[in-house]
C-alpha cells in the first residue's frame, strides 16, 4: 500500500529534515500542497534531494499553469482537490502522474476519461470504507483508489480492508510547525499498522 505524506504548510527551510524522517520510516511519496509557503521551492529541494528514489509531487493543483511549474520544479505527481479535466490532461501530456480528487461516481468516471492514473477519494471520512467499496463495484477493475482525509493509525486497517491502493496522510502525520520528532513518531504509528 502506498502512503502519500501530505506536508501542508511546510516551509522550504524545514522540508528536507521532515522528508528525511519520513523516508527513514519507509514513506516514499511526498506531496507539498501548493497553498504551503513557497511550495515550488520545497518541491525543487525534495526533487534534487531524492532523484529517482522518492516520488515528489504537489497537492491542491488547480490550474494548467501550476502543472507546468510543478514539472519545472522536478515534481512528478499532480494531486488535485477536484476532477478538473484540463489539469488531468495537462498532467498526462507532460508525463506526470495525475491523482484528482473525487467523491461521486460522476467525478470518478469523468476523471478516468480525462486520463487519471488513480482517484483521490476526498474527504474520505465522509464516504467511509463502505462508500469506497460501493464505488469500487462500479469502477473499472483495478482502478487505484486513495483515501485522503480522516485516515488515522486506528482506522488505517478499515481502509486497507476496503481495498484502497493507498492513503494520503495529512494532519494525522504532519501539522505546520511541528517538530521533526513528532513527524517521526506519527510516521512510526502508521508504519506499525502496515507491518
């Protein structure tokens, strides 16, 4: 199962120390939301630090121009809060992995038709594992689904049992301003549930 670490609110001067802590715990996909301070600087720092070793991307991507800026910064993943076909198609045209945000079957099918590589169920806590299973029943077999929003160490098994390809971990893993030690402890709590 893929874990996507969402570092919302992180600053460039601290991003590498937190990322190092996550990578040490086996987390190899890191997302810097674009509404974080100097997000493109953080993406570039991480892309240079882990070339080919860790997947680095951007979250909260809502425009075609930002897709290009993520690519220019070295990012390889575009995570969107919605299923904007323009953002998805632009991502695919540039060779980037597209994970748009969806909630309804209509969102899901529109995103897949636009070329999405996987679907970010957001906010997953509103849909729940039961809702995810229901969506899975009507989607093409093998569609990668990622639960984002409300996933915790205590609920992680419910999502894996429901068949997610991965989870996006936000405030349960990282909150702006927290210490690296807290990031380590939070990552360990999730890692323990996966083992």
